[in-house]
């Protein structure tokens, strides 16, 4: 889900006791029994053993003591530099911005923050990427302890094992960018449908053309813009950037999406304090039992359907707020350039002009408003229903004291990032669903490999399934969208009445504002 207007403030106002308590494990009373899911694992021990596997040779984070004495976001020594932190070492990205193989738009996400999780989850050959990174200028005496620490994906044994198999079995060990190709035909079909539906809409705006155009907008939102903004549609960065801008045409913003989705959601999946998709709809919707419970949440599984058609409106409000505040609900847009900020405004003007302006001029206000309403409602329902199921089923939440609970209630610095992505996501369907959702039905694979083109996800799913089975790790999978959607509805009913669970998040108010 996306940011609601008052949500970030409500999170930051939570009492420190709710944000800072630490627990090794959290024995929680089991909720209503869950239906059978595709279990590919043997029975699990109460706590998953830590795998002893070879790790890539990476620099360790230095240990330093004392409090923060400097603010690198304000100190003139650092404020003028495009700095980032990787595993406890600060680097200056300035000279590399125009030479980054995947383009500057992705690299700008690393500016002003610890980029370790972004960096390691986007490179299939970490040894090559790390060697190139370490050739960049290091910033001596930089106050790295002042920067909130990101997770370290390459410290995850299961992630390393899956990535190695994906490299060797799918890309011959030397992918050379081929992992970002293969979905061009799907993109052509999707954009062709969207163009045809718009021509119909412009010729005769109304409920049915608006509905068909809304399907096209949702299809672009799930696939073309999503993969483009992840840098996963082409080896050419300008192609990815152009496809990513399709988000602006359908009513979103490619700039704010990249920060909300990649910096917040992908790095901290289902963390109730750091994942914008968990916190942004609160207090209206309670997606997690670690969030405070209000009396009306017992009916959220019913009234949420009245909120889903408003998702497009929430996009509009959230994008304008983020532009003015330079921040989404979960991430500050430190690296946003003036051109990127201008793209938000120009994109909104283009969207409003195509959806309302041109039809209004050609056919009058009533036809334009009716068609635009049908478009917005259709797109909103499709996107909300598809997004919501991916991480909001019991298997993906700390509901029953199992391995997902163990992972999410582990302190952030000690949490296994690869395990977190697997345990907090759920798959449904197969190749057909993969085509229509741009791989978002295979959410586990997408979270492990956001920079790989979605056409490869079905093959990657077989590797993930096998590695999970070997380790006794749960791998949640449903056969169809209606099946997982039904389980999502029951989960929303369960979490709406569940007692509030403790949190292990010790992230300070100041750190939340700096993320």
C-alpha cells in the first residue's frame, strides 16, 4: 500500500517503549489456524540454525564507540559531497555518477545513506561490484556511526547459496547484463494495449473505456514501470529510465516510487517501523500486530474494500507531499536532482492532461469526469488487491511464534536479510500470473533479485524452492490469486483483533527521520 497523509507522523509519535524494546524471541499466542499452504520444507525447529557457508570477501564494519559528534547531512565537509556508506566505510560517489553501468537514477538512491543493502541486493557478482566500489575515493574521518546502519545481505548464507546457483544455472556464471533482459516482448504487448485503450478512451470517454484504460494503467504499474525503475527491463539505463517514467503517465511518480519502494520497502520488508508498505496506511489499516490496535480495526477486513478504490487519490496526495517535504513516509530523497523533482510536476501535468484535459476539450466535462473516475477506480482496485496479498498473510508476519517471528523480532543488525525476504513474502500462481503482474506474483524471487528481469522468476523460483527445502525454511506459495486473496482477507480480520506484539526496533526518532 502507499502512504496515507497522516501515517508517518503517527509512527514517529509512538512511545519510545513501543519502538525500543528488545527481545531474543517472542512467544506469541497462535492466531486462528492457517489453511494448508504449499509446504516444501520439513518440520522446523523452534529457531532456525545459522548456516555455515562460505561468504564473499567483504570489508567488515569497524567498531567505534561514543555518541554522535557530527552530522554528515549538515557538516559543510560532507554536505556538498555525494557520499554513501558501505559496510562502515564512507565513499564519495561524485565522479562515478555518470559512469555507473546501470545509470545514475539508481545510484542516486545511495546518496546520503548506508547503501549496503541496496548495493548487495542489486549485484549478482558481488566480488566484481565491491572491487569497483573500493576504487572510489574514501572519505577519511567521516562519522559513519551517525548514519543508520542498513542490513548486510551478503552475510546471509541462504541468499549467497541461492544467488550462486542463479548465476551458474541460469546465466552461466557470467551474466554480463543478460539478467536484465528478456521481458522486452512483454513490455511491447503491455504498452501496445495501453496505447490502444487510450485511443479508445480519447475517442469516446466513459465508464467502459475508462475501465479498459484503468486495466492498462494497472498493467503498466505492475510491470513496465516497476521493472524499469528497478533497472530490470534493459541493459540500457535510458531505456529503463524511460519505461520507469510510465509511472508518471499513469498517475504515480517514478521519483517518489523509487525511494518508497526500493529504499524503504525492499530493504526492510515487513519491518513495522521501517517498511513504508506496513506503516503508511496506519492508523486506518493495521497490517501488522506490532502496530497499536484501535477499536475500529476489528472491522478493517470489511471497510478496507471501500479504501481500495481511493488508491489513485492517495498516490496523488502522497507524491505532492513527498515533493514538498523531500521525503516519502519511509525514505528521505537525498539524491533527488532538480530534473527529477521537475519530472514529478511535469508527469502530473501530462497525466491530468491526458486523462482529463484532452477528453474534456473533445467531449465535455461530464464524459471526461466519468471516464477518469472509471479509470482511477479500476486501476486502484487492481493494484491494491495485487499489492496487498504479497506480504500480508500469516506466514509472512510475526503471528505464531515460528521462524518469521524469530526473524522479525530479532534486532535489525543481527537479522538474516535473505531469510527475511523469503519469510515475509508469499508467491501465487505461475507463468501466466508472472506475465500479467511483471513477476509480482513471485514475490519471494522478486525481493531476492529486484534487478533481474521478471521473465526469469519462474526458473529462479525452482532454485529458491529447492534451497528452502534443503534448509527446512518455509516457502509460502498459493496456487491462485483468489486463494491468496481469501487468505489475506482472513488475515486482516485476525490482525484487526490481535493483541499488540512487542517490537525489537531500537531505531531512534532521529534515525527514522534520517532514513
